[in-house]
């Protein structure tokens, strides 16, 4: 595809104007909505720890052949870390510490449930880490705007923040690898091609807000369609799995909303083009 094709440039410019209108009218709720969506999977899992206390404790104890009290400590840690960390994020209290707490939950669960080498779970957790990285970055951006307006920032500090933002942006899109259906039909080939193009655009930071908005919308409707856990019988063995997938996907949407609010950062094609 020729990115300099006049018709393509005209189309993307019109789409970008339309996206800017949507973002402008939602800018007051976008960061809050992004935070809420991002921590939704932690809130859901925290309550699951409470309601399935015995099952989770027994799984850890029997699977790893550990004393029962170790399984109990695992459940207690996950319960309070997830609900406490999520509350801190939503209340905007010590958000950087909250990000560290929630990141520790992702790492502990990845090891405890032995899903490091399971591609779907690994990519989802990697995307979740990307979302937390963007949330961590947002604290520096808001701090810079509110406390140090007009004061030049240290270059090394800015570089660290920009590369962290790059990491968050690039890992966030791994979620899409877990929901793509590689079917040989015209419709699915077109759908997959468009999704991959948007993933690539977000990764390199090209028309990032438009691409992230399109991906968020696409992922939202795919989530409602594929992970409709409320349509399953309450006692269905698949209900918990679908619910888990639903809230994890919702968290990635939250990360995309934060990306729209923050912008791609300096390590991006958008920033490079503005400085030409």
C-alpha cells in the first residue's frame, strides 16, 4: 500500500478529523474510562478469589504440592493486591505504587498458574503489562503538566518515559493475536488484514489516535460477540473462562483509551513527522 497515494491520504485525513471530533467530545471521561476498563480484570479476579476461595487455595496447594497455608496466602495476596491496587488507580492515589502492585499480580499469577508457555495467556498478560506501562506513564505526563508547567524536563527522565510509552504501545497490540480467527474466507481475510494494519500503525505510532480508536471499537464489538459469558448457563463450566476473557479484553481496551488520551509519545512516527 502506498501511504502517499492522494486518495489514501485524503481518506485517512478525513477519518482522522472524525476521530478527533469523537476524542474532543469525550476527553473529559476518556482517562477515567480507560482506567476503569484497565483495572476491570483485576477487580473481577479479586472478587473471584473471594467467591472461589477454597478452589483457588486447593489448586495452588495440590498443583505445586505446597502446604495449605501457602495456598491461603496466595489467595489473600491476590484478593487484597487486586482490589486495593485497583482502588488506588481509580482514586488516583499513589498510582505508580498501584501499578507495581498490579504488575506483581500479573507476574505471580503467570508463574502460579503455569501459563508462561501458553501463547494465548502469555500474549494477554503481555498486553496487560503494556496497559499498566501506559498508566504508569500517564502519572509522569499529568505530573509534568500540573507541577512543572513551563519548566524544562530532564532529557534522561523524558527518554525513560518515552521508551516506557513505546513499550506500552507495542505490547498492547499483542491481544489481537489471541482473538484473530485464521479462516480461509474472503470476509475473515479482509478483517484480519485490516486488524493487522491497525496493529502495525499503533506499533510504529502512525496516526496513533485514529488507529487506537479504531482498534478499541473493533475489540469492543469482538469482545461482546465472542466472550458473551452472560449468555451461558450460570453453572456452565465455560462461563468462568468466557468471563475471564471478557474482562481481560476490556482491560486492553482501557489501555487503548489511555493511549488515545496520552498520544504515542516522542518515539513514534507521528512525532517524527511533526518535527520534519
